[in-house]
C-alpha cells in the first residue's frame, strides 16, 4: 500500500479504538498520546505503512517496534507519576520513550544500535521530556541514576545486575518482560531485592528478546 494515501490520523484512532482500548488500556494520558503521536515517524520510510498494524514491526538485527497493544499495556503497568525519572532500556527508535514522556516521566532513552539511534534522533526532535543517549544496554546509564522506573522495551532472559543497581531503592521499580522458557514470557513489575530482582508477573506477553539481554553463557573450563 502506498504510504502517501494513508490517513495516518484515522489510522491512529483505529489503532486506539480497535487494538488498545479493547485490551484493557484505560490510562487517559496514554490513550491521548497514542492518538496524537505519529507512530510512522518512528519507522524507516519503507515501513511507515505498517506503523498501525496489530503486530511487531521488524527493524533488523533482532529488534522490533513493539505492537501497539503490547507497548500500551506495558506503559500502563508502569503507572507513571508526573516528574518521575525513567530509564528506557532498548528504546529503539524512541516511540516508547515518547509515550512515557507524554505520561509525565522525565526519560533517559538508552540505545546501542547506531541505525536505530539515527531514526530516534529525528523522530524525537521537538519532543520534550526525553534525553536520548547511546551505550551498552547491559550497562544502563549510571550518570542519571537512580531511576524511579526502569522500563525495558523488549523481553529479557535476565536483568543484569548493573541495571538493577540503577533502580531507586526503596520505591523504584522495573517494568518489562521476562522470558520463563522458549515459549512463555511474562510482563510484570520487579523491585530490587537481596540477590537481584523480585518480579511479579502481570500478564503473558509474546515479544522478542532484546539480543543484548539474552542470558550470558556461563564460564566453561
């Protein structure tokens, strides 16, 4: 379909009313942001026509722009309070970070893929409340720590200790998707605890694992 004939404003409303609201997303700030934020800006031009499909959009290198319903449910689960400091890990092209900012967070958006960073710099131009930074996802962004919210934009086999250490304790939380097995992943909320992260599943969620957050192989003699 020729992207030039798409009514993107109409597509945004259809996305919210047909995909997001029916899946128990009710945060008015988030719904309003999804109706107005041009999701197509966060994709390469050749993929813009897929911006409002009910599916992940592949970005290459094992990365995706998460399906609208998935990113919406995760952000609602985060229950952002105005003025909170958030670290968006694996922000990709910046769509999730922009939604978090629209909900009132001050967002540090971390990405390590240079191609995705290039798209994000353009897509986030003029959007307040987001600082885009480049660096290894496993290392987080200690310069801005501690964070009230650690938001992981994709599934993870494990949450590295360096990231957990950057969550405000007490009172901070992590929201993301942890893979329990090859076929089962759970979205939920985690809090720093002795020995790592105390994680409470909230709903099943099939989203690809961030390559940088795959389980690290153990040392083999």
